[in-house]
């Protein structure tokens, strides 16, 4: 049930942006057991002044090829799973030509009842109890 937001600077080819989405999704499926059909992504391009980042924070040399990935997912992943996910995403993106230094990832964990996949219902919440 992750929601993935991928942000890049304007000017990247649409096919390359789709490759980024594929690479991130494959990592989610292989490292944290996301079902293959559970794919919800927002791929966005931003003007140079609208994607702000520090090019040297924590001693990591970033370039204008930076890709910011924010993944919202349900709670309960271990630190080992998260580390495996970060590595797999960086490895996959390196295969499509992105420097590992330009892969920036943020996980946002939420309770399962915070998801509605349609119908105005809390998709993973316990059913409401009907009282007479």
C-alpha cells in the first residue's frame, strides 16, 4: 500500500521518469513484500527554484540530477527491511544511470486505518460495529 512520490528537476525524458518508477516499485516488491499490483506513484518535474536541496549535506556530493523519493507506507517494517529497501532503490537507480549520491529517500509510516483506496472507506480498518 505504499504511495510513492518521485521528484526530479524539469527536463528529464518521460521514459526515464517511468524507469525511475519501475526501479522503485521493483525494490518495494523485492525487499518489503509489496504486492506487484499495489502500485501508486506520483512522478513530478520541478523548476530549478522549486526543488531545493543542499548539495553537500552530510558530506554527500549531490548534483542537479537529484531524485527525491518519498514513500508513504504502513507501519511495521524493521530497520533491516528499510536498509535493504534503501540499498535496492539506490542499486536499481544506478542501473538506469543515476549516481547513488543523487538518490534521496524518505519513508513516512502511517497506521493502516489512514488508507482509503476508494469508495470513501478506510480500506484496512476494522469494520465498523453496527449498534441497534
